[in-house]
C-alpha cells in the first residue's frame, strides 16, 4: 500500500508544524521559569501562550534563565524590541 505524501509537503502541513514549534517553545519558556522556582502568574502564562512569534518566544526563553521575576522576560535588556 502506497501512502500519499503530498500532504506532508503542503502549506497546511507546514502551518501545523509551525504551530507545534510555537507551542513547544512557549511551554519550554514557562517550564524554564518554573524550574528556576519563579512564580509564574496567569498573566505571564497567557502572554507567553498567546505569542505566535517563534523568534520572540526564543528571546523570552533565553531571558528566562537570567531574570529575577517571571515578568522580567518581557523587559528588553538586550536591545530586542517586543
């Protein structure tokens, strides 16, 4: 039985993969904050979860290892605008 592979190369499939990447990065960012025993408010969780910019999520993830409060991941300290 031959399995058609055209779907896996389609625009829809790429969009689904991108959505998965964004969701994974958002989850990793929250986990990084929690693993540092920082209090992560519902507002912070929501802002992270609602972000669809993978690059910005990556910036927040990197900041999660240096901030003193979870909210501080949103404060530009490295010249990257929000």
